[in-house]
C-alpha cells in the first residue's frame, strides 16, 4: 500500500468502498448542480419536490417524463425535477422493499386483501395486462402517494433552505462603500 494511503487511513480511518465513493461523488456533483442553477430557490426546490414525488411511483419507466411534464406545468425547474426523480436509482436495491411497502399501504387504503406473493415471477410484458395493473400496480400507485407526498414536502423545504443558504452573502465580507 502506498505511504500516503497509509497515512490517510491512520488519520481518517478506512476508506469507503469504491461503489459507495462513486455514489457519494454523484450526490456531491448533483448537489452543486442544483445549488448553482440560475433560477429562484422556489423553482429549484419545487422541481426537486416534483422529482422526488414521481421517483416513488411504480411507473418506473415513466417517472422522469412525468416529473418533467409536471415540472413544466408547475413552472418549476425541469433539470432539478429530472435529477431528483433519478435520485431513487442510486438506492435501487432498496426500492423493491419500498414498492412492497407501498403495495401494502395501497391494499390497506383500498380495503382489499394483499396477494400472497404479488411481485413474484412477473415480467415486463405483464404491465400490458389489465389484471396485473388492477391487482398490483394500482394499489402500489395509491400507496406511493402516502410516501411520495411527505417526502416531496420535506424535499421542498430542505432544498429551498440549502439553495437559499448557499446563495446567502457571508457575514464576514467587508462591505464596499
């Protein structure tokens, strides 16, 4: 191991695994993209909230298009919506559990018993059959409202605070007279 890496590990502890370092770098890069956009904090925060909301929907292949369309209707930042809707792709290993939880919530809201194994052995072509849409996708879509809306509200306030804070003038700068 190189000497500089040993010194670094002694000072800061062991390094992150490479896949986690890549995810951290992606988040840092896109955070800076969102914060430095030439738009109002409200527009960027609303676009991010729209993207987060549509990221929770089970309409996986349409989530970015839906986020862009809704961001256009709301006159919010479309780039922020696209970045935030794809934020869920970072943690795609957790999303099946989130979809299952959304399915359970949707079945509870619709007052129907959940299927014993709703997500087992289905292929992409099943999305074209009405029975699958009614049995699995509809309850999951209803359940996604109960996770997506609070997450979108939280994302709006956090992003607005982050963008406003990043654009604030530092207090210790000398004033020009």
